[in-house]
């Protein structure tokens, strides 16, 4: 009970935010910390602030004592098109009735000795939001507006140990909180083993935990490498939606891992690159395909249908340049596509399809104590065009055939202040 209260207290900044939703690399954030955002999220081998533990807890050994507080404004543009369907004309739908979201972040790192460093990071891990004022599923009998809202946040206390002055390992315990709501999808409830707990049940929440481990090492004065792995975060069930998600409301946070390298090409110029893998297929409510329904697995059952997402590989490239009291940053990332062409019908609710991000960022150092950092990221519009995406026939297992296309673009602006002690 005490642990749960501490988790809820630490997550209070996220809970009180006007909104918290991310849908960048799938539905996980593209970067943690405003400085890393300016490098398109790269940071496994380049720790820069007290949010380093969110990417690689070993990196906290190299940032000194500091605190960072920031917020990111997130504005997605998402929607869908349905064509060739027996139950209605070809139509386009906007999921943008809710447009603006604010994601807070904060972190603190303190060296305990020459070898040990402790820290804590609080950040939005990921999420997804769609809000269709004109319901795409009205042609199947749905009423009212449609959409989902998923918000996930982490509190990550961490501990790093310097094996040598240039090599460190670290571990963070990820205490997680999430909340979810869905509305306007009643036509699918007839294929659920708990149709009364499928849609329009308000907001439900759950907590859970997992771990992240990492290594950071300077191989030469110019070359640093890093590696990190995060376990699947085991979450409590979303009981109000036990008829929607597989395993009676199960919705864990996927495992992910990656490697990175940072090269100081000159005293002012640093180049960095990360490769990250996110295992969405390891979470049944996300990775199971709609075809599970036709194999006799109802929504909400142990192997029930999900969104059909595939695992994602993300490549992130960044460059930073120091000039006077400024550090300038730029980055680009590319992710493989999580949403297959045959799974777009349900993903009208969760079109996490963007693949390419470009970022610009800067830090202004004001003496030894203060830093002001900003970062802007644009995720280019990506459309996944359905192929065999709408099952023929009538509800609850058929929906008149045709195709569903989904699209998403994003703009992200982060601002943070850092103190060095």
C-alpha cells in the first residue's frame, strides 16, 4: 500500500497535466528529455541530463548532480478513410476533435560517491488518442463520437555504478501508471465475451512495474558506446475494458532494447546514433491480429483480437555542436511500420503509423547553474492503405468489406530548464 501511494504521489505532475498522449514510435515516445528530443531521441550512448535513466540508467553516472524540469506540447493530426464498404459511402473522418496535449517531465541525479550515482526520472512513456466527432463506425450501428485515450507515465528511480572512471552499468525500476478509455465502438461488442465491458465505460487505470538495465562506456576519449534493455512492464488489468482487451483487460507495456554510439568528432561536434527495438507483438492486446476472432477467440478472451501491431525497429541519428554558450542539435529517425495493411480497421482508433521524424534543438547555458533547452520535432504524415482490411459480411464478425486507410502526422515542442549543482 505504501509503495502504491508513493507511486501515485510521484506521478501527480502527469495526472494533473491538461493531457498526456504520445504516438511517435508506435505509441512510445521518440525521446525522453528535451535535449534527447533535439537529437530525434538518440541518447543511449550520450547522456545529457537527469532524464538519462529513461533511456539508459548507466548514463546517469556521467551527468553530475543536476535537476531538470520540462514540458512538451504534443499536437497530432490523425484520421481515417473508408472506401468500397457495403454499409455506407466512401468517407473521410478526422480524429482531431482533441488536438493539444501536454507531457511533463522531471528528473534529479546525485552522485553518492566516486562509484555510485542515484537518480529518479518522471516522464510520459507513451500513449495514444483519437477523438472522432463523426463516428467512422456509425455505418455499422455505432452512436455518438468514437475514439480512445491511452496515457502511460513512468517513475524511474535509478542506481548507476562506475566500474572504472570511463565505464558504468545501471539499473532503473520503472513504476508505471496508465489510464484508458474507449467510446463509440459498440458494433464490435457483439464479438466479445464480456460485451458490457467493451466500450463507453469511462476511464479505467492500472499500475505496474518493470526494470531497465544499461551500460555506458568510453572506449576512447572520442568514442562512447551504450546498450540498454527494458523488461515488459507487467500492468494490472483494465477491468472496465475486460471485454475489449485480450486476457480480460490485459494491457502490458512492451519490452524494448537498443544500442548506441556517440563520437566526438571535434571539441565542438558530436555525432550520435541509436538502434532501438520495441516488442509490441509480446503484448497480446496490441500484437494479436483481428483474425483471432475468426479462429474462435472472442474479444477479451485469453488469446483475443488486438490491433495486430508488429515489432518496430527505430534508427535515430543526431548531431550536436557547441558554440559559445549554446549547444545546437539536429536529428532524424526512421521507424519500421507497426500497423500491417490488413489491420487498419481497428487501427482507426490507434493510428500510430508515423515513421519519419526530424528534430531541431538548442540549449542556452547561463553560467554554471542554469540551462534553458528547447526542441522541435515534426513527424511527417504517413498513411497506411488497407488491403483486405474490412471483413466482408455483417456484424459482429463481418463489416461489409472494403478498405480502411489511416494516417497520422505530429508536431512536438519541448521546453526544459536544468540546474547543475
